[in-house]
C-alpha cells in the first residue's frame, strides 16, 4: 500500500494527494457526462463500470441502462413496430405491401448498433483523458475504493471526490420462481429467440412500452395490471393509452398480481395468481419497478446514508451526507429516472466542483415521453397534480381530439389522438401543463417544453401561428374547455 493510501486511511486528512481528483462509480449517462466535463477542467478522472449479469444471464457494455437496455433499443423496437402498423395507412395512400418481420434480424441489428455505441464511448473517454476501468468499485472508506475484476482480482485506489452514479436494475418482485422463469427489460432487447406468447407484468411505462412494441410486431401479448396504468402520470391520458392498446390487440388482465412461476416440461412458463393457474406463456417479462444499486457498493464503509432500498438521499447540490461524496441519476432517492436529467445533473455538478459555477440543477418542468404505440409527451403538471397544487377552481383545461392527416385514408383509424393544455387562471392562464397523445409526441413536446419553462400563457400559444397540416398545430388552436360531465366535441373542418 502506498504512503498516500496509508495516510488517507488514517483519517483522510485535508491536503493529501490522491490517485484521482474525481472517481465515478458507474458508466451510465450521468456518470459519463460528469467525468468528461470534469476532465475538461484538467482534472484527473476515472470511471469504473462493471455490469453484473441479470438473473437470466444477460450482460452488456459501457454506457449504462439507456444505451444498452433502455432508451436506445426500446426506441428502435418501438419504431420497428410503428413501421409495421404504418403499412395499413400506406394502403389507403396507394401502396400495396405484404412485409413480414424477422425478430432475430431486428435484435441483431439493434445489438450491433449498441455495441458501436459502447465502443464510441470508450474512444470518447480516451480522447478526453478519462481513465476507463472495467472493474466493480466498492467503498473501503470515504476516499478509498476497492476495484474487483471479473476474475476476482482486487486493487485499491483513492480519490479526493467520489461520484456515485450506479443507476438501478429491474426488481423481480420476490415472486417464487421469478429468477428462474422470467426475464426483465435487462434481457428482452438482447434475446435472440422471438418471445412468442408473452405476459408482461406491470403497469408503468416500461411495461406498456414493451407490451406495445411486442403487440405491434405481431406477438400475442397480455399485460397483468395490479391497479392503475402509469401511476404518477395524468390519468385521463393513461386511460386513453390503455384503450388504444386494447383496440390494437394488447390484452389486459386487471386487478391481478402473480403469486408464483413454474417451468413447464417444454420450457414455457406456467403463471399462477392467488386464484390458481392463470396461463402458460412462452415469455414472462417482469416490469414492476426498478431498484437503485446503492446497496451494492458498501456505502456503510464510507459512512454514506441510504434508505435501505438502494436509493441515496442528496441535497440540492447532489451531495450525500459526506462532504466529498456525491450521487446523481437513478440511484438518488426521489429522482426523475430520465437519462437527460442524469446527464445534466452530472455536468452541472462538475461545473460547480471545478468550473466555479454556482448553478444548481433545475428538476422542475422536465419534459418526458412514454413511447407507447401512441406516444405520450408531457411537460408540467397533470390534471390531478394541478388541482392539488393550485386548487381546482383556479385551473382551466383546454382539450381537443386529434386525427393525424396520414391516418385520414385508413378507415380503421379513429380520433384517438389528444391534446390537453392545463392553465392557471390566477396567472393570466399561464400554461402549467401540456399533454400530447399522438405519433411523434416526443419530437413535439421538446419544443413546447421551452415555452412552458419560460412561462408562456394560453394567449401566447393562441398568438403563435400553427403549421398546417400538422398534429403540432393543435397546440395553438385548441379552444374547447373541459367541463365535468360533458363529452369532448368531435373534430371538425380539416
């Protein structure tokens, strides 16, 4: 052990020379963003990233959840399903197509793209003078980390500042047989064998997104739902998403939770609820929530407080209860589990630590999109939240159905799309929430979020000339006031 490490282990006195200025535990979006920004200030930085295999044995490369088992493969498979669904729209516009889908080819193409991103991240770290360490990091004390490679070999390093950016992993719920019989979002995007008849357990966005693209790709899909869809999101929109998915072929088993899983002789999965056998499926995908990985890294050795369920409380500066240890991203208690949020938080932290900035991360009015078959883009408050925050008497809601023009010649398409503007009457109808349910909602809501963040009013939206004929123009023309007990008016004109 070096003299530095001996001295550091005797109390971590100020003024010691450490191996690194900043050591980041976790090579996901937030950790990589923070490390590269810190290195740009001339600091000596390292990132340790080591992926423990899922219970089904799936592992992946550098880049974290988003790149490997989240945003990127999900959006590509969502897009693949939409391309298939669009063939019905194409028929009404003169195209005659009879395409088929090859699951294995799709997965192979997606995986190859992900691997190119893994390689690109490694190159980017090297070009920015960030040391990449493919080892599992855990705390020895508040300035010392143990690094363990895949063969069990260990070494120790020290750092003046340590950033925990370990993210989270799917929670399998503790159901009997889940680990042996089921997969999660850690596995579905790397599974070369087509999933076949699938049960998706859960009602949050990961569940509905996976169920949506699997149905769109032609599989028999059932979603087992304990209570409501998309808890925490606007519930009117959540119900519309469920209705559209059912109309598109996804089945819902409501008010149920699994009790156990068993393998059949032919390798399928027998599913049970408290009432007995529910059914037999080729694939069971558990999407019932995620758990932070904080408990994996021996936080107790560093004296870092955590909530016992894998999450770490931090202050407004992303600092834990230890002055030199910070945490960002999905591992933080109460944090928005979104890639751009983790990236922005990591960059802002590095700017404060090394660039003289005093700017704190702003977690308010963060736009997001749920990539269900009809995309749901939102920013700001949902109806329930707005009523609770401002008082129902102070809120006015504008709404309208939408039918995209490219659906017009498909007789099987209806007015399933929807826009809702939630405004605060006490502030000149300041727009405090926008909700879009339509194709490409994610592309639209990004721009709308800027207007909401700067405090635009309904009059500002009305005064903005729409682009015709687009779905997005409805944001500038919606006038129908939502009233309790009244049905929404049908679309008129062009």
